[in-house]
């Protein structure tokens, strides 16, 4: 499986509730900070650290892969001694939760696909390098008015290496050469999978979309379920999928692997913002600052589940490879376009 530091240029555009406890190391803003304390810093960042440690906790809502947050949360807590209360839901459920809670949400920071930060902009604070110092190191086109890209997830072709010797390199290879032997993730299960069909149509035309569902051996309700099916040998290939669904199974010894098609060169950006009414503003600023810093991106890459946002010369290793010259795909497929695509899929 091929991995490298990612190249990133992109326009900004199950529920599990867990608390990962750790003793908070508090220091009073403006006082001399104990340099042996977790996350000790000097200057403006030191003041932010001290204020965040005074708050001692934050609440983090995210749609990130469990394998990612299970690594990031303990790494941040170990660095700064600040307790993180975690709520992880899929993106649709999390958006509903945040909209329902509105200004009464207990969340301090939320991490979701980028369209939510446009549709619910009033829930979030405007970002700046003064508020989140590490933004100065992030490519400008990854920073939006109220959110910043924290990781990038490419679509992949997953396959069972016991069943596949001539590995398909393109989406067309799968559709044309593996009819009846691949699992297609249900396009209507999420905006991301419908966006895949949209991008396939734009790249290859109607005929490939028409065959996409017709040639599938089965339609899976989720990418996670499709990954399990190829690991069990029920089917040879899963499309489209994400590294986060396959890597944990690979680490458990499953005979599966994946390839990264270069066309279309589009990925899902995961973005984060700070809730305007969150009770722990300093801790939220510090957490977001850490997520997009070298240390946070290094922890992300260590999961092997996502691509980093810092440029290749940052020196990160182990990040999931992204297509060259990648751009974000459109999640907001309108109803007319959606119906057009569903008709091509035979719905």
C-alpha cells in the first residue's frame, strides 16, 4: 500500500459518546507558568495554553473516523493536560444534532464536511491567525471564514488480495472488468457517496454511471459494511471507499489492500470550526490550533487513515497519499442533478 506526505491545494469549501479522562493541569492566565507542565509555552501561545488549562476541558463533536479520533484525543490530552469530552456521529446525524441544539449546544468545537459551515455559519466564530496561531502555517486556500480543513480523505478502490491478482487501477477498470464481483456503496446513503457518482459522471460520462450499479454484485448500505464483505471474501472489490474503513481491517490481518485512482482527482475535506457559544473558548482555540499544527498533523498521519493538510516540505511521514493536484468535490448535489444521477443508476 502506497503512502506518502500529501500534496494539498483545495478551495475551502453507531453514535459514540465517550469521555477520555485526564487530570487537568491548570494555571492562572498572567501568572508565571510552570515550565514542566504539559504544553508549556511562552508568548501569546503560552497565554492561550494557560487560559485553556484554566478551563480544563472541552467538548469535541466530530464525524471523523473512530480510528482517527481515538489517536488524536489522547495525544492532545497528553500534550496539554486538558480533558476532552467526545461525541462522534456520522456527518448527517451530527449536523442534525448541532442544528437542533443551536445556540444552546454544549459543543466547543465541531468537525464536519465543509458544507455545514456555510449552511449554519451563524453557529461558528470567524477564524484568524490571531485567534488560532497555527493557521499562519496552513495553505491559505484551506482556510475558510469560519472553518479550516483538518484532514483530507481520498476515494479508494479496496480489494481482497486473495481474490484479485490483476489489480484494477481505475474506476472504469472495476466497472468493465469486475462485473458481479464488486460491492458498490449505496449512493443515497450519504452526500459523499452521491458526490462520487456526480464526479464519475463528470469525468467519464453517462455510460459509466449506468454500468456502475448495473454491474455491481451488491449495493452495500455503508462503506464499513462493504469493507467487511471483501475482508470476508464475499466479494473481491469495494467502491468507492475510504482508507479509514480498510486500514483497521488490514492491521487486524485481513487479506485486503487498496489503490488510489488518480482520476477524478477529488477528495473529501474534513473541516473544523469553533462554536460561537461554546463554554470553553480558549480550550477550543487551543485544540483547533493543535489539530492543524505539525504535531497534530503528525498524530493524524500516524493513524494511516487520512491525508494531511500541510505541504510536502513540512516533513510529515506516513500520511495517506492523495491524488496529485487534488480538489474538493461538491457535496451539495441539488435535487434536479440528484434525480438525473439516480435515473442513470436505474432508480
